[in-house]
C-alpha cells in the first residue's frame, strides 16, 4: 500500500489543481480536463524516466527536466525509440512531452494546439489509447471566449500540477489518488455522479460478497457490465492473493466514463493484456460472447429503473429467454440482473445493487423473480441504508446470486439501520461491512437483523422478497410496571402537598395596605386549602 502521508499530500495537490476550472463549469465537466491532463503528465513523465534508466544515470538520480534534455539529444536513436515503444505501447515525441509543453507555458508561448498535438500523438499509438482524450475539449468556449483565454485557462491547469511527482510515488499512490479525485468529483457532481462512481464502501462490500468461501489462488476473472470509472472492478486487487493475475472485463455505455475507466486501469498498473473494456450498451448487444468466457465474479451497480427497448426479439436472447418475459420497458433492473447472471460461471458469485422495488413488484418482474427463486439462483438479499449513493437518496438492496447452490434458501439481512452519517451522505463503516459479511457467511438467524428463509417460507409469501416480511426489526416498548407508577404518583402527590403547605406559609406572611391585594392573597391561600385570618 502507498504511504498515507504521501498519498494525502498528492490527493490535496491534485484536487487543488481543479481551482483553475471550478468557476467555469461544474465538476461533472471539469473532471474530464483535470483527470485527462494528469493522466497525460503521468504517461509523459513515465516515458522520460525510462529514458534516464536506459541511457542516463537512472530515474532516482535524474529530474524530469534532465531526462527531457537526454531524450531530445538521443531521439534519433532508433533502438531507443523501439525500446520505449515495446515497453509502453505508446509514443510521445520530445516536442509533445508534458515537460516540453510546460516550457511553452513558462515562457508564455503556449498555444492550445501544442497540447492537442500531444494528445493526438498518444491516441494514434494503438487501440489501447484510441480516443482516450476525446472528452478533453481543449477548444471549448467554456474555457474562455477566445483562443488566448482558453490557452490561459489550460496553462493554469498545467502549471498547477507541473511540480507533482506522479511516477516515483510509492506503491499505488497515484492510482489511489486518482481514485480519491474520482470520488471527490462524484461528491461535487451530485446526481450526475451515478454515471461513473459507486461509493468505496459499497464497492468493497460487493467485491467481498462475491469472494466469500471462494478460493482463487490461480487467478480470477471479474466482470462489471456497467463499470463506470472501473472503481468497482479495481477493488478486487485488495482481496486477491495474486492481483496481477486478475482478468478484468467491463462495459460502459457513456464514452467519457469509459475513457475514465481506461485511464484508471493504467494508473493502477493493470497490464493491458489483463483488461478487456468496451464502450457499448450492455443490454442492447450482449458482450462478451458467452462462448469465450464466463466469470468467477460479477459485480454491478447499474442505473436504477433505466429505460430500455424491451423489444420482443429479446425473448429469443439466451440471457432472457428461459424466463419467458422481459423486464418492463420503464424498469430495466431485471434486464441488468439477468445479463450479469447469464455471464456468471457455475462456480461463481454475483452481487448487484438495485432499488427495493425488484423485491416485490409484480407482473413481469414477479414472474422473473419467481423463476430465479424456483431455480435456487438467489442466495441473499441485503437491505442497505438510505442515502449511501451520490445519485439517489433512496434505500437500496444487494441481491447475491449463485448457480451452484445446494438448496433454495435465501439469507435476508436488514443492514439499513447501521451506518455513519457523514456530511450529506450516509456511510458504511468497516464494522458494518464486517457484520454483513459474517452474517452472510454464517447463514444463521440474528434477532432483528437477519433470517435464513426456506423456499417454502418464500413460496408462502408469494415469492415476495420484501425484507420486513422475513426480518422483524420492531423493538417493543418495555412493559409498564403499574405498581411503580402508583407508587410514583403517591410520592408526587405527597411532594405537591408539602410544596403547597410551604407556599401557604409564605403567602400568610405577606401584608399589604391595598385591600384588593390582600383579598387576592387570601383567595389563593383558600384555593390551596390553607386558613386565613378573617
């Protein structure tokens, strides 16, 4: 793991670089600029330090400026260029490095086209980098209403991160800092963040649920059909013995978010041979081909109640055909679930976050749910707290599915009451995650928290999976001790009588020459049961 102090310093420096853009656009837009430019600097610095390793004194003894000079002096060396291409799979010529662009910034000769040319050169290297900077619109009028103002804005961004050491940072510091930035942008973006980010604690829970009682010492294949920024997939690296042997598959419909996931993978040092990411509509066209691979773990946080075509032709699609009906056009929740489940290995586990409606809605969804339960596909239903996500405040549920279950029981866990309130969002604590995982693994009833329901019990409930039907969280009021109530009332009466006597004595000592005042005092004493001297 990265050094915590180093990581926090890098995080704060990176986030402060956004200041140049905050006043011009919202976080959902400026994240593309900042994350893209940071990624470009990383690629550039990494290449320059490699030059110093190959023909200089080594990266530990060389500054990036010195490496730039070395690169310029030796760029005609074909062997050097070939070695760099073989190592990195991308090309940046000396004129297009971040360090060279910064020279133009510093002498006030920078023009936007210089950075655009650098992006174009990297993207032209091959499929891995094709279109990677498409969403960094360097000529947008949001940056300024003329070319000079646009160049000034981008210059400010470049300058803000120019002194950051992105390559020599220990461990996964840069990848973790990038992840931190993504989470911060998600927080600032509010509801738009649902497109690209699942809160880290929920990602951790989903990942670990699919690994319970599973051993993957020889590597693992993981799949997220709605991968967003790839953060959920990357969680597996923390819990697998040999993270370098994880094979990642992910699909994302939003091109900007897809590019973000590609950058995120590279910055976490995931070998390009181990990442299979696709920009496409998961529901519209099945991917990857099932004949090619099914997966040990499938994780997903799809858009809730998403509209899809639900065209009749999908009834012949092997993902959906065995269920006889399709998810409603206005609610694709079960379409996502069935897609992921179709791609699950017989020995694998799937965990998906969905709105509670999937547990009890009828019609087509009820038929799909019944078929899944009859097949023994549903392993657990876990209720989460409300307001965990940036994109919605509604409470959600995790459905865990398997293909190799020995029975048709379902573990119900109501974890909706256990969380930490953190600013505007609720947050799962490590103790909350551990309790869910332990309860899921043990499959034992826990009073007011969990219940293992048999298939017959679920059938009696008409295949309704609404959690309160199985987990009673009602806490009864303690019984009233009537004898104690009577005793307390007697003590109270006694105390009142004593106070009244004391008040009568105090009033009796009062005198006044005003007859009306004295008459009032005597009336109060009489009401309190005292005697007056008439």
